[in-house]
C-alpha cells in the first residue's frame, strides 16, 4: 500500500509482528480482509482485546480511503463493541467510504464473525 504502511502493525509486510491483513476491493467504495484471531491477542480470558478490534477497524477504513487514492490519518475514531469476540475467531473486517472533501473524509467499518456484526466504527480522517 502506498503511503508508508510497510511497517504497519495491522497490514505491514515489512513488520515481523504484523497481523498480516491484506485488504481487497469488495465493490464500490468498500474494502474487506479476513483475519484469524489468536490467543496471543486476548484481553479478558478467551476474548479478543478491544484495542486490537479498534486497530482492525481503523486500518480497514484507512485502506478504504487509500483505495480511492486518498492518503489520510485518523482524526477521530468511534468504536461500538457489540459482542465479545472470541480470541480464536475467523473474522471479516469491512469498511466503506461515507463522505469526504479535502482535507476531511469519513468512513465506517464493521467486524463480522459468521453473520454477526461484533463491532463497528465510524471515523473522520485528515489528509496526510
């Protein structure tokens, strides 16, 4: 991904500790990625850490904007945790662009396990 994400914790291909997500276009202004969570990312016993969930949602929205040619940084992030996410869950993270006019952009994302939305977020981004 252009814009200096090679060392990103979520998607960086030059970070040995990266979660290794690879975002793909998913129609329209939407991107998606699959993620297999693991016990090393838990907060409470058996539950994926909330900070990891927030990072996944944030990265998805950043990639959504990047796929539109917008290099932006998070200005405000609002996360709703709807259900505890099992730390061994196979997850899908999706994001779509909502609106934008330089220098500000908005996007939303959701973290899905099976057919259940586990968490969702909305954010405002600032052009880098």
